[in-house]
């Protein structure tokens, strides 16, 4: 299996630290509001990669944090006049609901920053003891220039990076030894949550959180660290500096980053009116459609979100779901159970498509090509499986389709939506009219149902319906 390692800017063979095991850390959201579809992309992409690793037999320890102390959380809490923990806990629960809707597996551990303050303080103290950090008026800074490898992930030099640290403004910044130094611990301000420390009552900087949580739950060196490409600098660059200086070893052997999500060709922004939460999308689409859409492009390629592309994803997903229904029907109505003589060449049906699927996933988690292999298989199912097929052939095809879709996180057995009794009766009346060759009445009922938003399809498997 080859994955693109941002650190070395090339595809590399995945060689785990320990045979058969993968230690993976994925940066999670800051929980001050409902997650947006930009948050959803790394969640879906790296959940899918994890699923494939597990399919290949790896024991994956998957850690993804919640940043539950942050300026945005504090601001929201002050606006509502509540404790910041109320805000963070509320949106952690809402985030978990959205993750479940997107069929994202819970992490092995979902650490919260506020529950790991002790680990962060210990790591900061180690950095101070080793001369990589210093305290000034209650603030602890990291000596960026002391770490010789600084910039190896983002491929920038220190002078170029200084602008990236302007966001980290705290009281006493004039006491920095160097403008590029960044904050590890900051003194509290009025109305902020705080913790006691040797340097001041305060709270940790953002970057130290992930270094400490990764160390606690995965160890000093991990296999894979992942997240959005917006985190490469300064967040992931600073994590490397902190962790490698403190632990004296490589922090992560592989770095994976997904590209940005754009909305109708533009960057998502509240000011542009194109900012969508996952919950917004759920009002219009099943979140399985959102997941399918996110996987339709390679994770390192920019992805454009639009209504047209979502409708295309919905139609594509429907093709796969209909293939599964066709297989279910074939299994239930097959004339024979065992493979029939004429099916001899089909007794390995689907193997070539599963191989294409695996080859795509082995090549840097190329879900776009993996989905193309699924569509090829669906076409083969539609042209091969029919009412004369054996149960054995239909079951083999179904097993392989389920296998691929499970890796993609696509749920094939969807709950059927129920109809009102009135509509069910109208469909039954139309079927009776067709049986009696009263096609004029059947067409009138069909047109009436269309006016009510119910579209009928007459298939070999019987009448099917969907909403407009």
C-alpha cells in the first residue's frame, strides 16, 4: 500500500512501526458550533482509509480529539452567559450525531483537551527543561529557531512563517525572544476558564494539545498523522517541533492531508452566504449522499460542492442501492440454490472488480477510482443477474458488493420509507387496473400520484416508487 507523505512530498510504501498495527491521529474539530461540510471531508476520508486498513487486517488505534477550550468557545459562552463547558459539551454531542449520520466510526479514543491539561503541562515543562521553551510574564513560548527541523513539513523558512503567527496574539507578546516563537501556555483573562500551572493560572495554546494527546494515547512515534491541508502550517509544523524536541524522536512517519472543499467554485465563507453545516445538508439529502459525494474525488484534489454535483452523487448512489435491491430480489425468487451448469464461468463473479477496487485503495486511498470499480460491478450485475440466476450467484455478487461498500462506509440496507395509507391504496388500485388492462385508469392514478410528488417505476421486480 502506497500513500502520499506530505513530509517527503511523494508516495511511499506504508511500513507500520509494529507489524499488523497502525497508530493514527486525526485532528478533530473545535466544538463551538455545528460542524460544517469542510469539517466533514477529513472525517469521511480518513474514516474510509481506516476502514480499508482494518479490511486488510490491521489493528488500527484511531485517535481523534475534540478541542473543547478555545477563544471561539469562550466567545460563544460569553454571548449566551453560560460556562464554556456547556457550549463544548453541547456541540460535542451534536458533532457525534452528525458523524453517526455520515456513518463515521467512533474513534478508538476521542480525547478532550480539557481532560488532558496535566499531560500538556508535563510536556511544556519538558520543553522548558530542554531549553526549547521559556516563560515570560506567565506566558510560555516555544523557541522556534532552536528546533533545527522547523519548516520541514510546510517547506517554508522561518522568515516566511512569521506572518502565520500573527493570529496568536496574547498579552505580553512583546516579551517574545523572536517574532516566530509561538505560545504553549497563556495566562487567563477575565471570564475565561483556567487551570493552575507553575507559570500562571491559564490555559494551553492550541498546538500543544494534539502533541500531548497523541503522546498519551499513541506513544512518542506514531504511524500516521492526518488532517486538512489548512493544518499543515502552523498547527502540524508546530506539533512536530514540540513533540520531536520533547521526545527526542520522529513524531509521525507519515503525514496525510486532504485538500480544500469549495462551494460553487468559491471558498466557503459566511460573508459570501455559502457556508453550510452538515445539518443544513441533512435537511435536503440523506447524509449517505454527502459521504458518497466526498469520496467521489481523490482526497488530495480540491473538491467543489454544488447542487448539481450533489444530485449527481445522489443518482450514483441510487444506482448502487438499486443493484443491491435487484440482488435481494434474485435471491428470493431464484429457481435454484446452487450454481447452475451454465453459470460455471461466473463462479468467481465480481473478483476482477474487487481487485480493481483494492488496487485503487492501495494507491493512496484513491476512492474516486474505487467507486468507478463499484460502478463497473453494478453494470455487470445488471447485465448478468436475472430471475433465472441461482441464489448462489446472487449471494456471491451481493457479498462482494457489500464488501466494497462497507469499506466506503456506504450502507446498502436502507430503511424503506413508509407511505400514507391513501397513497398505498392508490398504488394498489393502479396495479389492479393494469392487471385488468384498464390502462386509462392506471394512467390517471399515476398522474395523480405524480402531482402528489410520488413517481412510479414499473420494473421486472415490480412497481417501485420514489419522491420527486
